[in-house]
């Protein structure tokens, strides 16, 4: 039995530009078989029984809701900002809880060990104090003033810098980060991950970017992001248990994990427990 | 020398790795294999009608098979890597280059299936992959009895570089390496070579560097 | 008590400074050897975010998790959290420790505190470990004439004594092979045993 709160959320199910005619993209959402296809110029998402799902097209992706949408899809104002390049990075399947995929995206402390010499490197492993809040107005989790030393923060970066980050959980399986833009110090690069929960232990992840970078070829930008995300994949597939434990005590966080603590609390409070483990096994 | 490259391709990685170990600089041209399928587009097919990656271009020379590229790089910049000191050794290296194609068709396809959602019979890919790993494990076990750690002879050759990527990335396709101790130690020996570079799915051997004595304070950077 | 000890590999396959995956009954383990040769077996799970410690790395007398570099001493206690270099990790952060010993070239694991009682495998030389996709019950098919004593199956191959130490992993079985004969021959014979057992399971 899937909680109504889970069913009433929006989830990414395809890259809009890649949707073709029937049979289109045959996939799953929250354990239900669905098809995403083009019919008379319109993108349709339907269940195996032929019933159609609520659909919206945003940020290059097709979003669907299995229940009754509780609200509009979250805004990313930077997506409409002039001068930004929007980059769809394709999809990667990962054998893990969709919530673990999001939590990993919110994590900085792993950079030196998993994204070695790119997003982090020993001895620069310290995570300073940063601020975390659950914003009641937008109902989102935010982390701000996050600083970390990075050898190559972006494809366009030419050396090590202390990067500033902001993290934002915009939906149970979608998160956005804002980080120092190497080409435009007064602006933020925006990177999202949109996670499609196929089942509680299997997801497909769509990285997406909105950057100020006119110079780097598209393929280089995509490959940089894919390189980063695929470095995480072997971690995500080897966490035990596969489900994200929401009970404190099953996993031990520290101050560097404040974003993840808030994310877990927010999920629990909202009853968004698809992909989560409630009772310590 | 220009390599048309895709960061997640095991075959492209063979060439990047070989070049790094030889100290040869490659100009990498990123091809949007996924999601753009640029390798199937007309412009790329004009370069390589087969529509496959990698492609190596050096002056008038254009190569489309990764094993041929390994031979070319080793011939030009590190002949010891050819492993051809005797007729038998040269032939055995060729045997492994052919074997590496089986690894790509089994473990490599299982990885594409599980990671990039390629179609195909995943059970058949994995079964064929396990067969390959068992053959490799048996070979490496006997090599270790003889005091060797690389596929042929006492030093690494293009045979090791051709086989390593799809073996090391087997877990990406749902095939465990836990059952193959000799393969594990062979893989470690390659990862510890001077100049070795990783690709996503193959982590740095952090133990090769000592633990940092002091961590610089973030506010001082 | 000897039934509590589960063979987890051959000493020759776990050199100094290396970690590997292991098992004890249903539990998954990380087994590692420090720079000075000290063996440890822990639950294969970093207490921080559940990452498998068998993917980690050994530096000196410590094992670190590949995910965030949390570092543990041979007693299982966390000694370093790289994200907080100035912090002394609380004593509560500790890997779950098993007993781990080696004898006659075989690595054995049992719950902490188990009395050490191991089969005598002296006089035999370690050959290799082979994993068979079958359950323990299917082994008899590949080992005609072998006699089982607990986890050890003993017999003769071409006139030479052979012992196979069985690691039951549920859906599969790992055979840790030792023998008095030529190692290459025994290694190839083990491939044949696996084929026989697995063909029997498929048939």
C-alpha cells in the first residue's frame, strides 16, 4: 500500500526530447508499469490499463503523477534566466532507493574519496559549519553557506578553489544545488538531479544543469556530469540496507550530515516513505 | 593524436589508460554517446561508418578497433607492452586481445543493460560473463603459482589493458568479483602501476598515498 | 565449537594491506589484513551510511570506508572522521567485530569470543578457492569418494591427499582447496568439480 502523499507527488519519467510514438518509453513509476509516448503531438503517460496520468513538461523532462497532484511542480527560476545553457544529461539506472540517490546528491563529505582530484582531494576533507532549514513557506529543505575546497569544481574550472554551495530539496525525489560559477563569480551554476522511483529499491536518475558557460562543448558538459554521477553509482549500489533508514540510530550522522538529517526528518514528517525503512531491521 | 571518446565507455577507457601508462598525450574529443547518440549521427558516421567508439586519428591514420589502437600506441611508444619477446608470447597476447572482445560482449553488455538501460538478455550476458571470469581466474591462479601477477610474462602488456576495464567494471552489470581472488589481485596490481588512471566505477586506491598528517583549515584556503 | 568457525579464504589471497568481502552464516563481512599482518573481520557496513567496508582501503593498521573516509582501528573503533579533522570520534562509532584467525593457510571467522577449535590441515598446501553455484547438498555429486568431517571434505586426487574446506553461502558454496599434489593439476581438477556439481544442479 503506497501512501497517498507519495502518489500525489510529481516524478520525472522521461526526457521530453526523446519521447517517441507508441510503444515509446516503457517504464515503471512507484512499482506500476507505465508508458510514455507521443500521441498526435502530445506527450501521454499511461498505466497498463490505458488510464492516463497527470503530466507536466518542465526542465526538459516529462513529469507524471500517479494520484491527484497536491501542488504544481516546484519552480526553478534559473531555468528561464537569459544566458543560461540548459543541459539534459540523460538517464542512469541505479539499484538503490530513490531516496538514497537524493541523499548522496546532498552530501559533500564524500567528494575527496569518491570524486578524487575533481570535486575534492585529501588533505582538504573538512566540511565547515553550514546552515540548514526546512522552509515552511515553500515546504523545502535548504542548506546554505556550504564551503568546500575543490581541485576542479566544474568542466570550466582551471584550478583548485573553495566552492560555495547551496542545496535544495524541492520534491521527495528531486534536488537542486547552486554552486560557485567559475566563469561568473556573481552567479550560481545550477545542477539538479531528478530521480524516477521505479520501485523502492530501483531508480533512474536524470542529472540536469543550467549553467553560465558558452565555451565548453555540450558533449564535454554532459560527460563531466556523467563522470561525477557514475562515480557515485557504485557507492549507491553498495549501501546496506538498500532502503533509506528513517529511524535515528540505524546510521550515525555528524555535523557534516545536517542536510541529510533535515531531509530524513522532512520525509518522515510528510509521510514520504517510499524507499525508506521505518523500523530498524 | 586525437581520441573520439566517451567517458563511460570501457573501450575508450582502454585507450586513455594505455596512453596514460605510456605517458602519451591524447587530444580527447567528447562524443555525446548518451543521451545524444551522436556516434550514430551522420557527421560521426562520415568519420567512422561503423558508428562505434572509440576512434583514434593520428595524421592520416584512422583506427576504429580498440585492440588495434593498443598495438599502435605500444608499437610507437612502449614496445615492451606488446609482450612479443617470443613467438609463443606474441600469440598468447593476441589470444587475450580476442578474449577481450568476449568480455565486451558479455560483461560489457550487462553493464550497458543495467546502467544505461540497453535492451538484451541480461541473464545470458551475465552467464557468459561469469564463464569468462572463470577462465581468467583459472589462468591467473596458475600464473600466480609461477610467481607472476600479469596475464603474460613478468610485466604488464596490452593484453592486461585490453581485458582489465570490462572485468573491473563487472559489478556495474550486476556481476560480482568477490568469487575471484586471483582476478582481484591482478586488478590491484594494474591499479597500482605508475601513471594508472581511473574511470567512473573504478575507485582510486587511496592506500597508495599515506593518510594526510594534517588537514588544512578551510578558512585558511 | 568448531562448527562456529567458517572458512573465508586462503591466506595467500589476502596479502598485507588488502580488504575483501566475506561471510559468516547469513552475515556479510569485510575481512582485512593490516600492514603488519593483523587480520580482522567486521560486519560489512560502515556505521555512518551503511556503505560496504569491503570496498574500503587499508592504510597501516586502519581500514577506511571508501564513501567518506571514516577510519577504524583493528579494535573496530572509529579513530578519524575526515570531514571533522579536529573531532575525536565518540566511542559509540564502532564496527561490529568478529573473531578472525588463520591456520594452515586458511582464514577462519567466528563470532567474537568463540573458542578457537579448528580442523588440522597441516601437511597440505593451499591451492585456490572456487565458488560453485549450488548448495552444499549438491556437493556429493562432484566429490565421489570424499568423506565429510564438519566443514572439511577429504579425499584423494591422483593418489594425493586433498581437503576442501566448505564455506556455505546459501545459494552458492565456496570450496577452499588444499592438497599434497601438484597445484596446477589440483586447480584444474577443482574446475572440473565445479562443472560436475553445477551440471547436476541444472539437470
